């Protein structure tokens, strides 16, 4: 069972472009650009959707056309339309628990963290949480009271450099990600130094 849907989380609107909370959607945008996939607006699927063909695999790319706390709607629409299982989904999202420039892949367990996009996806999928997650590190402001402003702001030039490099490195391993060769991918991402 391969990955058949890659969705990038974020907030819709120009004012949120390149903010920390939008690096999931940026990953999908750059992935589409690399493979020359056009992301078309779909009102029915509540987002921007494209079709990527890799070897013998077809993967749908999705960027929800909504704010973060309602991103799950587009994902649930795609699940129903393409008849997908949760295990066939990869969600790319920002992660406060990882430093900038670090990316990890994780099979979703019960979501206990405060990421509104992930919580909404689980709710929209009838409490199914066994989808895969591409966690894009953005760092943490240090205090919980600062988190909202932090994720909605832009990173420093140095942080941006590290995050962009890490995203590009993950994109290079797209075929292995789709084929769920996660040990191979993680060995590459774990050893990768984003500031070299």
C-alpha cells in the first residue's frame, strides 16, 4: 500500500505566505513545481489539487483552501472522492517540537499535541489518526503563550535557509516516501545537515 495523497497544511491568503504555519503547504507547492504538476482549484474538494505520476504510482497533491483549523475538510473530501485509507495519506505540517532544518516522518498515533490542523483532520476522519506525517521543524518560542504569534510570523533569514534546504532534501526522496521506504528516507534525512 503506497502513499496516494500528499497534503500540505497551512492558512489560505497572501498574508500567511512563508509564515511558519505554512511550511506544509510550501512543501507541496515545491513538490508540484519540481514535477511540473499544476495545482488546480477544486471547489468540490475544497482545495488545490494536482496529480503526480511516479513510476507506476499515482499520487494526488493537495493544498486545502481554508484556514489551518479547517484543513481537515479538504482531506476528508479527497479521502471520500478517491476512496483512500488513512494509511495512504501523508500530511506535511510544521512542528514546534523539532528545530528549524529538521524533518521527520512519523506514523500518526493519537494526536495529543496542539496542532489545530492535525486535530481537525483526525476529527474529520472520524477519529482515524493512522496517517503518515512529514514533520517540518520550525522551533519553539520557549513559552506556550507565544506560540500563536510565533507560528503566524515569518522565520529569520537563517531559519528560512535551514527549513528550505530541509524541504528540498525531503523532495529529493519523494519516490521513496511514496513507496513507504521510510527507513531509507529517514537515514538520509537524519544524516542531512541543512546548513552545509
